[in-house]
């Protein structure tokens, strides 16, 4: 099977956003296929994503450092980079514009969707997420590799970020217009009962927003994305109208992309992600904050 055929096969897998470990293992070594570990841990979590990558990763997979894909000197964590910064970093990973990219993380599905979303926002649609991530890969007894994988640099051209990238002013306008904001953080953080992991942030949520912790979109046993019908049920249970405009938010724009991935699986790709998310909103004293359940 050619690289083009494999890319087509991936695009038919649940809308092209998810690929299975079986598909990925069969496809390893195919020209034009690039695999990257995109693991990120929240502040205060005593784990080193790169060190864990060196101990075990999908054969041939490179590692993407979140800091390299965050705007330098930004006040807020994980801020969207410029197109030039994204292009340089991705090119250094050996990824070109003609390549099919599969991203995964060591959680299962948590941080990889952020990189999936960024690729799409910069105009590269040939990208998918490994469903269940490295935990599923290991559970199924698939091969792993140790050490660093350094790919030959490639040329990558990024377009200007599209409308899926949403800023604070757009969120304010959307709230005034009655559009929906859905927050992927844990219920205790959304309600304000739990302190934020980043210092200096108020606790609570954007007034009028709805809470759908991203874990509810995953199978508790396998860590894979729920099938579309169950995804739709989770959004409905959270009071979210899938026919309206949606803005996804979280702590710093990472797990919000799990919501965006799930919505893509439901045939709703025109979703925005609030890039600054609660790290920005919660630090702005002039912005209103709500507490309690939605």
C-alpha cells in the first residue's frame, strides 16, 4: 500500500481524526508517515515527559517539546506560536507538508489532541491521533523503542492560524451573543472548590459556560475515545447544543482540544478553542468569574 493509500485509509478511520494501534503498527516505516510523542504534564505533576519518551516510545517516533510550540515570553502557558515558529519546530522534527502525521501521548488521550489541533489550525489536515495513546499500545503488547529518534530536518510551511483559534475578546463577544463555552477542566476546578494548579489564578469559571471534563469522553477501561453516539450523549448531558457555535476552554488550552477532537468525531469540525483558557481569564481582574456548578 502506498503512502497516499495509507493516508486515505487513515482519513476513513472515524473521520480521519483517530487511528488504531493495529493500523499504526502496520503502517510504520511507510514513506511519508511521521509519528510523534506529544506528551505534556500539568504543573506540579512530578513526571518528565521527555525522560519517559526515552525509556519507551512507538518505534521511529520523535518527541515534540511543548515549550518549543509555545510563544516565547508569553504571560500564559502553552500560548499558540507564530506560524514561523511552528513551521521551524515541525520542520526540525522531520515533518514536511506532504507527510501524514500521527500524534500520541503517554496519558492515553490528553495532550496529543492539542498538537493535532495546532496542525489543523496552521493548515495541515493530514494529521491523526493514536486512539488510546501509548498505554493502549503497551497494553496490546506492541513493540517499543528506547532512546532519541532524530529525523532529518524537513521543510514545512505553515499558513496563518485559522478561525479555530479564539482569543479573550472573541470569547467575551461570544458570551454576550449567547454562544456556548464548554470547559474541559475537572468539576471541582470549574465550580471553584479546588484551587488552580497555577499560582495567582482565581478559582471558578467563565459565567454561562458549561462543564464537560474531558475524561468523560474517554472509555474508563481502555482510554480510547467513546463511540460517536456516546460522545453525543455526554455533550447533551452537559447541556450543550451541538447545533450552536461552540468554544472549547480548559486550564491552558490543552485538554480543551480533547473536546475539539470529540466534536470532530461528531462531524462538527468548525469549533474554536480559547487559546488562553482559564490561565488567561482567571488572571484578569476585570473579567467576571462564576462559581458553583453550571
